[in-house]
């Protein structure tokens, strides 16, 4: 789908071409390609005299060759995490092209920051004064979305940590380690993909700040790029900290599972020790020998039961005195 935006008096406006008019007018500020068809790609290339990378080219481009300048236009392909509200986040490639006074985006995903930015820019005309300013707004929307995701992961890790290290017996007995492991895995996957996105955006912003001679790159725009770079750096450090915390909670959860398993084995071992002496006494009096002490006496039955009871109580008292229970 090809979407063209122009700057109106109230903010960003979606351009609706007339039947006999061009699809991309001269005053177009932002040309957005969302899952474009080959015909739409050719139209953009012919109208704007640039080469738009295809989906296969965006995937195959090496990380070191995603930022380049060609024909006076800046081509920047970034890896952006999507589906942050689902259990399976994904990384997708989005290409940003600064060609003269226009911004061209080529993408095969529709992340929430793009929709939020279109809505925001439609009410704030100051954001659509130039293509570099538009790009700064788009990147800021993406970074804010990642910041919200990192904050949500941090809060979920705090809750997970409280459940793993539950102080009360009732809370400790009700915790489900399988759910805790699943949550740790999901948070770890999200943090991993988020860090990859932040690294990609950091390289893109550094490339933008080093570029010179682009139309519309004012001192205000460069200041916004520097602010975004600092935000990305701070978020990368925090994401690294959360990654370390995920690993710590994962190790702690596995340790708690081992402790619970050892406690279960300990209970069975104690029961075996308590029942072993009575079993020996019962086996002794169950042997088919005619001369066994007390076998024919009327008190023999009760004596055997008494010895079995005493032989099970004595190990219990010894274990309790040594603190093994």
C-alpha cells in the first residue's frame, strides 16, 4: 500500500490523489510503502529517481552495509522489534530514505509507533516542517515504544523475583515454577530482540549525525538526534541490566526447583528410615521357625507392636534433636 502525506495547516495530512493527478505530488513530504506491490515500487522509483530496496534485499543486507549514501540520498535500514504485546515478539527490517525534502519509508510490518506518529503529527504541524524532522519524530515514537516495553519487562521481573523468593509459606506453596520459567523465557527473548533494535537504532542515529549537506537538517534537528542517541544508549544499558537480571532469576528458579525436589526426596528418605526398623522386627517375627522368643506367649503380639513403635519413634527423636527435620 502506498501512502503519501503532505503538511497541512493543522498538521500531517494523507494525500488523496485525484483521478487524473499524480499519486505523489510535488509537495509530498512523506511517502510510506507498506507491503508495496512491484507496481508501487516502480512508481516511487520513477517519480523520485531513487532505488527502493525490495524485501529480499532488506533481509540480505549485511549489518555493516545497511547505512549508505547514494545519489545524494541517505539509505538507512534498521531492525525494529514488533509485536511487543504478544508472547512471540519479532524483529523486522524497515528502510528509511532521506531524499531531498522527502522521507520515504519501506516496510513490511505495521508497528504501533507508525500509527501513533501519524495520529500525533496530524495534530502538530511543527513536527512536519521537514523530512529530517519527520524522521526524528518517527524514531522517537519507536524509541518510546521500546521504552514502554522495557519498563513493562522490568516490572514483570520484579513480580517474578518476589514469587521466586516468596517469604511466606503460603505464597511459596502456591507458586508454579513452570509458569515462572515461561515468563523468564519470554522476558529474556523480548529483551534480546529489544537490545538488537537499540543497537541498530544507535548506528542509524550516529550515521545521521555524521551526514552533512542534507536539506532540512537544522541545528534543532541535530539536537533531537543527539537526544535520541543518548536515550538509546541509556536504554541499551538498562536492557543489558535486565538481561542480567533475567539470567539471575532463571538460575534462582532452577535452584528453587532443585531445593523442592530435594525436600521431596528428603521426606521419602525419612519415611524409609522410620519404617525400616519396624519392618525388620515384623520380618523377624514372620519367619517360620518354631522356637522364637515370645511366639507362643499371650503378650507376644503386643510386645512386637511395642518394639516396632519404639523403633520408629527413636530415629524420629534423634533426627529432630540434630535438626535434620
